[in-house]
């Protein structure tokens, strides 16, 4: 990754966009989308990461946990500790680089809303994400070279209004798959578009409106307070669609 002149500040929030090199598709099918989301979660870690090992650990944990639940149900095992026991929950051993507040995956790019937690956390996370997902993509499609463009785009979120705008801009991005050019032409059926967003799996929006999708990937408590809870999220999105996604006083957030 080329040297970046700007420095990312700890505890500050940034809107990040990274695209496939030459705007080529980086998510070609359902498996690629799942791998992309899994990568956002797993590579948010200052420790070395092996996706294969982590997936094997998760599979083993789920198997053992299911067996444990069955034994307790039949009375063959007595629980002597509360439900918060490490016996009942998978320990998250990540040393996180960033807090992922929101995301959306599109066929040829992805948007992220990140808060940096440690020095150079965003740079390290984006490097690990690009290398890790890129390796998977190249192996799967028998290709070589970069998968993502060398430099990702970023905008520093400086106040609450910018944060709200970035939040709704990111989450309504998939509407372009339903109605190309909607920001110029408008949307004929806003409720249909809202339903599309709620059912679009490759986004944190469903989790924000209370539909369990990929809840472990994002930290939502702070933003839910900012936008007024799940109903506030819906109203923000509906208003944004009605006004054709006008970026208003924050044109710098228009990252494509």
C-alpha cells in the first residue's frame, strides 16, 4: 500500500471506500459476499489471522456447544455457573484495530464507517483486509495481482450532522442496484426501495433496524442514539430516498 500523507486520529470516525481495481467486480456471488463480511470481522485484529483456522475453531465451538446444550437439557450435565460462563460463550480474542460502525458491500466496492482505536489502526486494518480478501479472491478465480485499487478513499467525519449524513449515504448505496440513476431521476416507489434496503443482506442496515443479520461485525449503540433508534434509522433512510440522496452541505462525503 503506498504511503499516505494524512494521519488517522484515534477515537475519530472516518468514511472509507475501497474499490476493485479497474472497477471490476470483487463480489461475484453469495460466497464472495460472505467472505467479505467475514473478512471485515476477522481482519479487525492486530494479531496474525488465519481465516482457515478461525473458521475451524468456530465450527468446533458450535458443535461442542450444541452437544453441551443437549446434555444440560437431558439432565446429564448440571450447570453450576451462570450463562455468562466461558463454557457458554465464544471468547473474542481479537485485539481490535478499529470499531466498525457501519458497512455496505456492493459488487465492485465497499463502504465502511470506522472509528480508529489504536495508532495506525485504519491503515493496518485496510491493509489486512485487502491482502486477506485479495488472496482468497485470487486463489478462487485463478488470477494474480491486486484485487483492490492501491489507495482507498477516506473522509474525516467532523461533527454529528456529517455522521448522520455518512450513515444514511452508506446504507442507501444499494438502491443503485434496484434503480440505477435514482439520484438524478428520483424513485417511483419509495416503500419498495425501503423494503429492498431492509432485505439487502450485505449491509449493516438490517441490524440497525432490529433484523439480526451480522450483529457481531458492527458496534451500533452509539449511532443508534445519534439517529434515534431503529425507527430513526428508517425515517432517515426514507427521507434520504425522497430527496434523491442529496448530499447537501457535505459534498466531500460523496465517495464513489
